[in-house]
C-alpha cells in the first residue's frame, strides 16, 4: 500500500480551510493546514507535503512572502497551487511562479480535480 | 506707430540692412533698454535715412535719395500700421501716459467688442471688472510696467456688452530717447476658450480618477464577497458529499458544524452587503438614524460579548459605569462599536488585549476602544476615515475600507464625533463622543 499523498492547506478563512481539509481527507489525502503564511512555512518545512494549496492574502506572512521564503528551502519542494478570487488567481500564480491556480468561489469537485492533477503520479492515494 | 528703438547700434544695423527682403534681430526697449525681443520682420522696406542724408558729393542725388527715403519710410509705416491693425487674434493697442486708450486694432475690436471710435480716449481701466478697479489693479499694472519695463497679467476682463473674457495681457512701458514715459503698449489675448478647455480637461481627469477608484472598489468588494460565498458553497458541498458517501446519512455533529458555518458565512455576507448599502445611502444623503433612549453600558456589554465569540484568542477589558443613558440609534451605534472592536482585534497584537472604556467627559459620553497593535503610520492617519481606505497591512486585505467611514457618518448623524488617538506607548485609540445631557440621565 502506498502512503497517502500529502496536502498542505494555507488559508486564513476558517470555513474554507475546514471545508478543504474535510473534503481532501474524505478523498484519502493526508492533510495539514495553517491559517497564516509563517505557520504554513513551518509546516511545509517540518513535514514536507506533495502539494500546497496557497491563499495569497494571509496574515503575518502573505502568499508572496511565503513563496519567496519557500523557494529558498531545500529540494524537493512541493507543487504550489494558488487559491484566490477569480480575477486575481491566474495573475498571482504567474507572479509567484506557481504550478497552478484555483479560483474562488470553487466547487469542491474542482478543488479535488486540481489537487489530483498536481499530485505526482508515483504518489498514490491512501484509500 | 513707432517702436521705442533707443539702441543706436540696433538702429544702425537696421539701416545697414535697409532694402532687404526681411530682417530679424534683437530690439530693445524700456527705460534703460532692459528688455529685449528677438524679432522677425518680413518684407522690410526700411531705408538708411541717416546715410542718405549725409552723402555730401552730389546734392541732386542727395535730394533724390532723401525723397526715396521718405517714400520708403511712409510705405514702411503704412505696412506696419496694416500689420498691427489687421491682426485679429491679439488686441494690440497703445495707452497714453495718463492711462487712456490711444490706438486700437481689429483684434482689440474683436476681443473687447468696442469700435475704435467708442474707446479711443477712454481710460483703459474700462476693461477691468468693478472689483479689480476698486482694488486699484489697472493703476498697479501701469505702475509696474513703468517701473519694471513690462508686466504680465492673467485675469477676467469686461467686454463692451458686459460679458467677461479671460485675458492674458502684456503691458510694456514705452520711453523716448530721453527716458521720458510716452505711454504703454498693450497686447492682450483672449484665453477664455483655452481656459474652458483646460477646465474641461481637469473635470474629465477627475471623472476618470473617480471611475478608477470605483473600479478598484468594485474589485475589492467582489473579492470580499467571494470569500463568504466560497465558504457557504464549500461547506454545503462537503455536507452533500458526505451524505452521498454514507448512503444518505450524516453524523449529526458534522451536520451541526456545517450548518453553523453556513449561517456564520451568510451573516457575514449579509453584513458586507449592508455595508455596501450604507455607502450608497451616504452618497445619496439618505443614511438615517432613529434615536431613542438607550443604555450605552448595556450596549457595550452586549457588543463586546459578541466580539469575544468572534475573536476567541483576544481578551476584552471593559471599564464602564452601571448604566449610561443617551439619545441614540441602538442598532447603528452597535454597528459602530462592533466595527471598532473588529478593527482593534484585526490590527491589534495577535491574541492581545482590547480595552473598552465608557465614561462621561464634560457634556460628552465617550466610548473608547484601544488596541496595542502597531498603530497607524503617520502618513496614513489623515486618510483613516476616507472611504475605501484599507488598513496598514495592505497585503492581508480584509474588509472594503468602509467601516470607519460609515461609522464616522453614523456618529456625526447623532451630533457626535469620532476620532483617532495614537498613544505614546503604542496602538490606536478610537474615541466616539456622543452628546450627553446629565439632567436627562438623572430622569432615566
């Protein structure tokens, strides 16, 4: 049995964060979460995930600051998907050279599909 | 008309070029030849009168030369008259040493509306508005032209029909070879149209900025609205997925949490929309308060209790009397206090203390909310109550920048005031002052 793929959700809105965590856990991913960029960075380095869902407007350290710091950490690094309002998501993703983006408001099916697309093929699901 | 050519060298150089098709060069004037203009004169027909007159060897030739010189001079003067008279875009005329109009041209007639016969001999002060005349402006300009050689002025002038035009005028003092004042040359251009265009341009630019601000605001508002919409949708979908997955049932505890979240986010959405409506009410002058007798102490207690639930990591310290009755709109004042508490929690130190004080100071009931955060940078303090102004942590954008703006309007509708203080030991202290009548409170 392959270890479940790990996803880190960095999102300051409690409801969105809980919904993403619950849904991805239901899908068999191992999910950790953080509500600000600094804590997110600590989680990302302490327990390296395969994918990071990153909100951009965050307290303490915002998405841009997170990306800057995260790029300085040692390889291998996780794929990063920007989660933001539709008008900004694509632009923000370009700005921080992210792998993809998910526009708010999103359907949970979309969120799951996006995560699956960016999880490396050799990392299996836990279920 | 004669140009005040006092500079001998210029005159001799003019002479040296007599008969040329055109001439250009400097011409100086003023009491001490202190001003100069680089001039271009087409079809110049000046002749060197001086040299013609002093050629001694042939009297007949001399007389002929003089005649030719006089003819040429007359022709030249005629041409020059024509030039000045026919210019339409500029009023070019002479004012005598006493300040009366001495000559007139087509441009002056066109711009100012007087025919030469109506205006020559009358004071040039006629062109000024009564206010300018009263303030002594016409004389002041003449004096400066006399003392400084020339003076420029922009301002409203009066046409013969009483209408106003915006003039750009240059007044030049004219002096003879002995330095005596002979009069003044006045060149005036009607800039009304240009001024109107400039005003139009400024208005258009202001409108563009307003549109840009509105667009930015709409983008921020849309962003703000999307967050709770995303939350409601995600929570509802999560519940549905779980019900489907479990074959039509769901753990009641999970249902409760999901529903609570949905209620919370819907409430937030409703509040944001209410704030947007407040903005449009304020802009339409239709924001109203419905005052009644309210106990501020009770209002503080209730509002702080709600804030404490929303910000579980913060502690709220309240100093308030048992009761404090004022005239006010309970719902609106609760909105103000909730906004101040929200800001204090948001911009204060994470997990810090928010202080709330209620007291009577003079004839005011004062309600102060104090945080221990970074305060507000000095450069941003004047904009604190502006609509769309966002807090200092710009990247963590939260809110639409309407809270303090709307709060201030509400407090002012109560006849009160809202201001910010920045204590030396850090943080921000927002103070609401509401009118307080101690007699009324004793009766309550």
